[in-house]
């Protein structure tokens, strides 16, 4: 019986590994002949197909061994608190869907705005449960994520310099349009995906001590190409997430000379990505419908190169000067960061900036919540909060935000410009409380809290890499939206993080 149980576990593990490979390396690249025009629909059908096959195969294997081999896979297995919270979250989604006042009028299984209906939400949870129960962590998953980032960035680079791989740009969307890039689409979604992929590459390079040379090159190349695109799309939510994450993990970077040395080399790589963009100097010619590259090598480029060279030199020098600080340094570092944060807030409060994000922060600290701040996120957030009281407990159903918001605030939207469809609050947490109510949001946040708590308590070198990516994504969620183009990767990473800290033995190739 033990042999049959082991065989069943091995089959489920292989199925899970195929799913992980498909989601990390294949799913992000899937497009259809419509290019950017129907990319959401294409990604939704692709994800539903991949995830449904994964779930069905798991069920069939378990049923086969139960019915024909009399193996009770779950007899001696207990679900963890995190897994139970995921199941409760699924039940809340089901309850919210079937009790929704819009259930008979709209298709809440697919969703009204962003295809984040019950089908997508269920598959997110079921895929997490599948990976967390049947998967075994392998360090090559880290390389998969960096390779995926390189492939996505390569497509974006080719688009930026005038090529059109996969025919993504079609009638009405020219190759000079950097609002839509790669096989991901909108720049906000690209930024959200990079919050996962680039932070994995960054953390793997800095924190993993046993990386081989070719692995380090892959991580560096991922960051170089990824931040090249980050500089082009210029999404503020992504930049805030990267900066916030760096502040959180910086005390752990300076703990020893090897980490700090690798960080300096990584910092040089990020700066080099911006330098390359200056050198390329692309310009779109509307009359010719093509992009021209007008290479330049000015004093700014020279300055960038000097700084990068200095950082690399310091990195290699520091690598030969061993030190290993006490963990007390972390506490004092956080105290210093907190004090610097207070000083920065006071500066923003008292200094009246004329424009930009610092001006908006200054005004917000003085109680001016103008609608146009945060590229009209304040407009959305203020009105979203007023909707909570209508269906406070379990919300109005998965992906029903657009129905409620547009019905009440169409006139407000038209007053600030042409009518647009606002189907999310541009904040995952506010959108969730409208769709799933206070119960859904509290359940989700508790699930996340236990993931983070468990990750910190049982941290190891591999789980730390994934934990950093999860934190970065959670920060950008304050300014972005959940979408089937990116969200499945986030749930997958949470599954990988779970098994990276709960496997008794992590396979090391």
C-alpha cells in the first residue's frame, strides 16, 4: 500500500510540474491572431484550459487510485491553516456569486468587467491547492521565472525598436504605441507581472549563495532587459512597489559582504538598462510608419557608464572583504528607515511642490483629496468607499464592480471627460470588498497574512526569493487590478512559496 501511495504522489507531482512549467513559460507568451485587440479573452480561454486540465487530471489520478487500487491519499494528510483559508475564500466566492442580486441578469461565472468571475476565482484557488498539496519545490523553478522574464522582455525590446513579433500591433495600434507591449498588453499589467518576475531575478541573484555562473547571468539579463522596459512604460505603481520592496529587504542585503557586493552589481545592471535606452534614442516617423534608431553618446551616457563601472568595481572589491553582521543590525536598520520615513513625510508636508507625485502627496497630507490625483485613482477610491454599505457582508458577486460603479457614477465620469468604463477601483483590495464584501476581503487578507507569517517563520534561501516577489506584488495591488493575464502567476507563486517552506526535502539540481 505504501508503494502505491508513493506512486500516486509521484504522478501528482509530475502533473504539477508540467502545470508549473506551462504557467511560467508558456502561458505568458500565448496570443492569438487578433493581437492586442482581444488579448484578455485569449488569455482567459488559455488559462481556463490549462488550469482546468490540471485540476481534472489531479482528480482522475486520485479517483483511479481510490477506486481501483484502494489507496486513500488524504487519509493521513491534514490541511494547513493556509489551505483551509484558501478553501474558505473559494466558498465565499461561490456564496457571493449565487446570492448576488445580479446573478440572474449577468453571467457572473465569467464576470462582467475583467473576466474575474467565479470560474477564474475558483481556478486560482484550486491551482494553489493543487500546487501546495501535490507539488515538490525544485530550484529550477526560479530559473523558469527569470527565463520567462527574458522572453517577455525580448518581445518588448523588438517591438520598441520597430519590429512586430506575433503581429500584436494591428490596425489602429501602431508599433510606436508603448501603451501596449509584449504579449501581456496594457502597461499596468506588464508592470504587475514584472513585480513578480524581476523581483525573483533580483532576489535570486542577491540572496542565493549557491548559484552557478550561468544562473547568475540569466538573473542579471532578466533584470537588465526588464528594467529597460520598465523605464519605457513608466508605470508609477510598479516603481512604488519596487522601491517599497527594496526598503523592506535592504536591511537583509547589508547583513554580509557577499549580498551587498551582489546588490551593487545588480544596481549597476539596473542603471545600465536606462543608459542603453538613452544610447538607442528611437524616434517614430509617422509619415513613413517606422521607427528609426539615432544612436547617441552624450555626457549623460558617460556619467551612467562611470557610475556603473564604479558600482561593479566596489562590488568585486567588497566581495573580497568578508564581514557578517549580527541580526541586531536589521532592527537598527529598520529603526533608521522609520526615522528617515518620518523626516521625508515631514518634508513633503511642509514643502509645497509645484507638480508631480510629491505635490499630490503634499496636498493629500493637507486633506486635499482631489479627484485627479493618482491619475484619477482618488476619483475611483472615494466613490468606491461609498458603495461598500450597499452589500457590506459578501458583496454583490465576483467581478460585479462595473455594474454598481457605472450605474451610480456615469454622470461623474462624463463630467471629467469622455465616458469610460470603470470596471475596477484600480485597487485590488477596494475592488474585492465591493465584489466579495467585508467577509471576502478579511478572508483574503488573513490568507495572505498567514502566508507571510509562515514564510518569515520558516524562511529558507528559496522561500525568501519568492517571498520578496509576493510582497512586491501585494504593494502594487494597492494601485492596480486583478486580471487573468497576471493574477494566475501570483497564485502560482504563492503555491510555490508554500511548498518551498513545507517540503521536508527540496530538490536541488
